[in-house]
C-alpha cells in the first residue's frame, strides 16, 4: 500500500532527501535524470516511484537480510543505478507463482489460507540490470546474472524488514500497481544507507549556512542552531533554511539528544552523525558540551567541506581577494553551458537569490563542485581538490611569510590542474602551473581591455568578452574564472555568453539605489587591497566619494591599522569624505586596545576629511546631508550583517531630503 500519508511531515522531508541523493547518483552514472524512475531505500525499507522530481507513490518493501552488497553469493541487495531489464507477468492474477521467471499456473491464496511463507516469487517480476561496473555490473557482481528482481512475495507480514535473499519484495497489490506505472528501461536507484544527519552550530553564519544548505540539497538531513535565532534575529536566513527542510533548534544542546533522552547511559544511538562547528564556536557552547557528553563526533566545518570536496570533481578557488566573485563566475559560466555544477561559497550569488535561496550554496546534478577555499584559519590545507585556482597573496589575516607555506601546501594537495595569477609574489608557486592575468608571460591573457563605469570588455585568444561588473579587479577575476572553465573542458567561445549575463555577488559593489543624483553602493571590502579596488571603481562612477568603512574585530583592525590608513590616504582625495564608526565586535574575549578613532586621526592628518563617531546611526544623517548630485556613497565592511540595511537607511534619508 502507499504509505506516504502515514509517515507525516518527517516522511515528506526524508523522501525529499532520498530523491535528492538518488538524482545525484543517477546524474553521475547516466548523465541525466529522467522524468520517471524508482528509488529503493534499504534503510527505510521503502520503494518510491518518482515523477518530475517528486514522490508519486511510496511502497513498503523487504530488501536483503545480508544488507547492501553486490557480490555474487552474498545474499545482499546490490546498491547503485539499475534499469528495468524486463517486465514479466502482465495479466497474471495476484498470487501467481513464478519459477525461473515463468508462471507455473499455481496461484498462492492470500491471508491465513496460504499457510507459512515459502519464500515464493509471486504476481509480477521486474528484472534489474546494473549500470555501475564493479558495483552491480560485471563479473562477480552482476545484478542481472544474480537474478535480482523486484517481485511480489508470500511473506507480506514482514514487509518493512530486511529479510529477503537480495531481491526487493513487495505486496501483491503493490507490485501490480507498480507494474502498470513503469516501463522497460526505467532507472532504479538502490540507496545503500540512510542519508547522514548533521547538526550545525552557528548556522546563521555564511560559511556554516552554505555547508548546511549543500548537505540538505544533496539529500542529507540537517538541524541547526544559532544564538542570533535565539534572540529573534536573522529571521530571513532562518526562514530560507527551514524552507529547505532544516530543523532549527535552540542553542541549548537539545538538538543533539535522541528522542529517548539526554542521559548518555540510556541512549542507544545519537540523534545526529556529527556536530559541525566553525572556529568561532567555543567549547563552552551548549551544543558542543552536549555532543561531548553524548559521544557525537565534533567536526570542524573544514573537515565536512573536505569530505564534500572528495566526492566531486572540485575546483577550489584560493587567494586573499576575489574568491567569492571568481567562484560565482565559474559557477554561472558552467551553468550557462548546461553543466549543472554545485557551489559552496561565502558570498551570496544573486542568481541563486533570485531563485529563492540564500545564494551561497547549490547542489547540482553535474560532477563539478566549485568552492571558496579560505586561508584565514589555515583550513585550506585540508582540501584535496581536482583543480586549484590561486588568485593573489596579500597581507590580510596573516603576514605574507605565513601565507606562502599555506598556499604551497594547498598547491601540493591539488590532484589536477593548478592555475596561478600573475602577481610577482606568486612566482614561487607557479612551476608547472597555468598562469592567467594581464601580463605577456601568462598562458591565458586578457588583451584589448576597456574598462567602463559599468563593466569591461576584453579579448582572450581572439574571443571578445563583455563583463557586466565594474572595475579592473573584476577583469582579473573574470580571466581567472575563464581559465578554470577551460581546464574543465569548455571552449572560450562557449563562455562568452554566460559571462555577459553574470549576475554578480551580493555586497560586491552592489548598487542599493539612487536618489537626488547620488548612488548608494554596498561593498564587502575590508582589507586594504579590496578597499583600494572599491574606491577605484567608485571613482569612475562619480564626482566625489563619500566612503563609510565599518572595521570588524579588534584583532584584524589592530593587524591592518597602518595598511588601512595608507589605503584611505591613497584612494581618497581632499574633496572626498571618510566616515568611521567604532569597531564592529561580534562577541568573545578580546583586548580592546585599538579604536576606529586611531585610523580616523591618522587619515585626517594626511589631508582627507574624516569623521569618527561611536554610534554608526549618527552617520546616516551626516552623509545624506553632505551628499550632492554626482556623488557616490560607498559603504564598506565585512561580517556585520546589518550593513545592507544601513545602506538602505542612507538611501531613504536621501529620498526624504528630496521631499523636504
């Protein structure tokens, strides 16, 4: 019988996860996902009829008592992708007995009159042909040669239990109904186990939410917690995660406990397969304490990302500036060329946001995964991608002397092509690598570059490209993305149209709006090189720059203080203005021995009009009152999730001035 209604909302979520996992396996083996296919979950003892990506029917089954195993003589149910090789028994009555796939003429009575089960094959037979060599196809593991079927059984009382000799058993009425729905050649995916369930602590963060979404979209289960959610904040992020099937729990450790309780002595199995944490999640967080008490593995986010990297043909993009933009460009080019890639990144892709997602993750059916590999905490050295892209190496979270060995380790871990930008300090890492950029020594070089206030045009190998993202730094980003896509087998002529449609990344020189001839721009720039790139781009778009910079963290501000002063002094003119609120601080134990006032004083002493204020709210009125037609108000900063709303408030104040 169809059991989907009986399993309720949890069953719907689990089915969606199973379908996503099945689609990935189908796409990887057959290259496409058909309109109609079957999925067998050996963990749930269910068979699902899938149409157009949704579960149309759900049936209880029995699979192999020996578990999931494709070896001949194992007695297990073989995993992986199969197709229906033959449909046998059409028109036979329910209970018709088959031997060697031929009806005997005997009909097994239903119910108690049948007596004890005799392990018979009844009613209908769907023979299965494996499509994965070494798994379910070929010598010693061939599903067709092993006579693996979907068939009716006389042991209906034990449906829902793994008791068969390897076949997939069904109730008589169910196999008749299924027989009528399918055709020869329809795929059948047999999943070997339940999808993993992870709990993500601090899931509102960009890196954590990306991993959680990718896991959900790939067919996994997930729960999450965040102190911002507990405080009633970040509601939009919470809603997007819940829409994907994530269970949001208080950050009190309760999500780690099984339904039977929290006492480790009485718990048979954990509620999840791992607690995922970032470097910002401390041991004192209740979720971590609960995981330690209950024996739930605690994984750093980079460990989980490393697992995802190993599962796909992964392109990892590294460097101190431009990673999110290059990842987005690679993803959009591949998608535009119908490769259906996956992505895990720190920035929100506007293309994915327009599809109702947060924007920092997607799990496609293709083989390629594009990731942003972060060097700030050294976790980049845990990844072993198929291809690596190194954009640049600048003083940011670490000194250059610390960054060089980290990127060298990343280089050693790359299993295939390695692509390196044309900055001089990357030369030691460029041996046997493909170099890209603007200089003559580059293998992949942009020529005839024309930068406009709204974008750029350039040529590579005779192909003309149009880029709808402003700034020379984005030309470099585009060349990196094109080089990576060429390494993946695309031709430059294929890439021109997708690049011309590039939608961009949120908060990467994103225009929030215009009022009274003034443009308000939101930008993620937070280190000196990114700030200079943003200022240079703004310079081409307006008469004056009214820059607002929100420093984040006392440690990073202390580390970059002199470089920030130099960047603002170089990038701003005496006619421009700089506004600096006090340092944004997200929490934790720190030494507060630096202030935005220190930067403001130093920049002002070098001739750039600068205003420091402890309250950022005071800047709204000041900058809106100062702005004149032709000016660009450029708001820069990272980590602080309220900066985009701050930009909107400035825009609203400008609009109000127009009505005064």
